[in-house]
C-alpha cells in the first residue's frame, strides 16, 4: 500500500511521540523509510515546528516531536475518520 506524504509525516510524528527522542536510524526503522528520504521529511517537519533536533551524548542528533507536533497528530486522528486521505488531499504536510 502506498502512503501519501501526509501519512508519512504523521507516521514520523507518531513514532517520535511514542518512542522518541530517537536517532535517525531508529526513526527509519520505525517508519519504514530510507535515510535520505527521511532526512527530507524531517527537515520539513523541523521547519514547520513539529519536530526538533537535539544533541544527545556524543554530539549525536536525536529527533523529538514538539507540542505543536502532538497537536497535529491529535487533529489528524480526529479528521481521519471523516476525511478520505489520499496523495492529493491535504498537501500542507
């Protein structure tokens, strides 16, 4: 099954909300996406204020969902049953 960009963004936010903060490779495995593609998605989510990059331990980057990101997850969960989500729907994410 092909996921829309919106669904991938939400999957990343959910993984970080449930398991985060996480290193890039851990997000990759939880969301089932390759590293270079994930970096693009994370860059977008960071610019939107939904994810933040933190330094952990030996200057390693970890990613965490922000409060705004948690609000987006909740809003998506409320909309999903009443709004069919497709690739063309909701391009904002």
